[in-house]
């Protein structure tokens, strides 16, 4: 009973909240992401395009191209690892908590291609995974802001992505 009452009050409070930081419409982001796995930290330029259906729900697509590679040692062999690309699609839920800021959660699906080379040999691998993320947006102008996010990519060896981006609402 308490859970039902709390849920009803929360929904009523959210429904009564005016459109704040993210209203409905298109947005894009341009930023940098650090992809961290057990043996390597790889950097990528990320681009996102999204649409907010209202101030609480939206969808976005994301693309990343690797720009910072890493050398690591695997079983005593030096290996160069690089992120070729990563693409994903997400459903996004937002909670605005001021006129200039909101927090978000996102769930989606990603496909990533990685290349490794050692001693004159190279190999590429691509894989798909579920993705879960959280983060926040802060708007320093009506249509411009910054975004900080964390995304967990559920590969066999999980990958953690921390990103920062410039946000532009259209």
C-alpha cells in the first residue's frame, strides 16, 4: 500500500513539473569518450543525435570513432589495441531538476569493432552488447550545454565508458 501511494505521488509530482531543461525536440552532442576494459583504455570522438518526445522520454543514436590507442602486454607480447568504431541506439529517460539541469538514464544496444596488432600481425573483432548508462546535462545557455555520462557495455569482458560532450538543442 505504501509503495502504491509513493508511486502515485511521484507520478503526480513529475506530471505537474513544468518543462524545464529538456523540452521535446531534436538535440545533438559532440564529445570525447574513454572506453576502459581490463587491459586497455581507448579514446574516441563521439557524436549523438536524439529526440525528446517530452521532457521525460526520448531516444538517441550514437557513433564513435577511435582516436587514442593503447599498447599493452598480453602473455608477454606487446600488443597495440585501437577502437575502430562503435555504434548504438538507446531509449532515454530524463528527470529535470532545475531550469538548467537534468539527469538521465539510458538503455540500448551497441556494436563495437576493435583492432589489435602485434609483431607484424593484426586482427579485428566486432561484437554486439546491451548497454546501460546514467549521466546529467547542464545548460549554460537556452540551447547549449555540457553532458557528463557513464555507460556500461555488457560484453564478455565488460567495457566502461566515461564521456563528456557539448550539447546543442535544435
